[in-house]
């Protein structure tokens, strides 16, 4: 087996098991955080990350920011 064939098989194995590998890496990171900073700080970090992801995926930044600024600025400055 040459290097290129081994590399191809490794890439295919990673591609097939990408969700499992991602879950394992996330679990490893959370486990390390538990051990280093503690349970409650890790829980707070995970919750704030999930809230940020949720609001970031639902917020249309450019349109909402423009509407917000136009509500704040009085009519005479337009």
C-alpha cells in the first residue's frame, strides 16, 4: 500500500465518520473544561455558546441593524 492510497482511505474513513469524530472532539473539549475550570463554569460557557449560536442564526444582521438605527435617529437627521 503506497502513501497516496493510504491517504485516500484515511480521508474516506474520516468523511464517512465525520459526525462521530466531531462528537468525540466536542466531548473531549467539554471534558477538559470540566477538569480545568469546573462544572458550573463549563455549563455557563456551553449555555452562552448555544444562546449565541441560536440568536446569531436567527438574526438578519444588516437589515435588523439598519432598522434599529433608523428607529433611534430622529427624522431630522435622515
